[in-house]
C-alpha cells in the first residue's frame, strides 16, 4: 500500500512540523506526534533533515503556532490533528495509501477514530495521570527536555489537561476526585486492552495490516503501541503486559521501528534513574539556585518562629 522513495522534488511547498519532544528511546512521547514523524520517515525513506520539511521538537506549547502538537505549517496554513496533517502531506506527494482502495481507505478512517478513542485516552492516563507512573517516569524524562521553572509549569498543565480528557470519558460521576479519576482510568485501560486484542486479531499472520506493504494505518497503530512497548512502567503497566503476550504485535512494532528509527535505541526505559542525582534537572544550575533559595527561606522562617517563641516566654 506504500508509495516509497518520494523525493523532495515532488513536494510543492516548504513545510514546518511542530512536534512534542521525545527522549533517547522515542522520537516523541506524544502518540500523535510520533505517528506523523513515522509517516514522514516511511514516505521519505531518508533522515528527517529534508530541505523541504523543517521539524521542530519542543515541549513548550507556546512555541507551536497553534498551541497544540502536532502542527503542520504548509503554504502559510496551519494543520492540526493526524487526519488533517496526513491529508495535507498526501497533497504534497507523500502518500502511504497510494495503492489502497476506497473501501480500504474508509476502513482505515473508521479504525483510526476507534483507536483514538480507546488508546489515546489510555496513554494519557498511564503517562500523565496515574500517580506512580507520572511521578517516577513522566516527570523524569520531561526534566531532561526543558529547565526549571518550565518543567513544573508543563507538568502541571499536561496533568490538568489529561485529567479533563479522562473525566469526559466518565459515564456518570464527573467529580474531580482521585477515586473517580482512578475508576475512569481502570475503565479506559480495560477498553484499551480489548482494542489491542482486536488489533492482534486483525493483523493475524500478516506483516502489516493491509498485507505486505505499509499503509497509514500501520503508522497510526505504531504510534500508540510503541509508546506502550518502550516503557516498563512502575505503576499500572496493564497494557504493556498485554502487549508483551502478543508476539505478532511486538514484532510489528519492532519492524517499523527498525525501518523508521534505526538510530534510536530499542529497549524499555529505565525508571530507576529517572530522578537520580545524575538527572538533567539536578545538573541544571537553576535547580540548585532554587534549592538554595528555598533553604534560606526555610532557615529564615525557622529563626523567625524561634525568636517569636522566645519573646513570648
């Protein structure tokens, strides 16, 4: 289904793509950004340093012209959302679905909406809401992507937005308390696990979902599953455990990863060192300035309280 080897001479306009940053194990830790990056890699069949496509990695939403990720700027127009961006890329000659029939394209569209509802929300919960994962993994890699105080602001913002998305999935209770959010998360993970099982059945013994050639649907599936496969989460790792048991899907992810990102390590993220003394956050001078100021304030507060007590005696 793929149209490989599309050269830059066929691209009609200069484009800029804004994506959420990644780490040493993933090109992006945002599934939709990873989907678009993978789509480009597989259509261009070369490194991202393409003269016609500038890719900007950032975790600061204000650096994206729309405030969201991913965002594609083409001919002065802004495109957000995976479907909209892929549609524009196809207009520019980058088409993984060139050989798909109309029926297959309609099926891909329906499957894509289904996966966005089931897997995207589950990943939001696992990485940005589930307490242990959020504290020991997400906070660790984000501290290496930017510096204080942006780290705390972005963490707080993403955590809040993720909880809002989770709560919209609630079938009844909309109270924003911990137990309600956890219950919503359990429901989302159960639905996501079912979706992963359905994907395994749909793939079967095929190399890709539509035969021996790649399609945009393969890219969409990879963007979700690879972010599950690459993280050994210390908290709830229900989806990772399920994915490991499905050899055909793990092989599928490995194949696409090797094709699109041969330079990126393929292994589980280590959680034990995410906030160790060698963490980039702790190496940043601003971090220690903050610690020093906080320490001075605590000492001053203690001295003030002690002096007040002495005067009252």
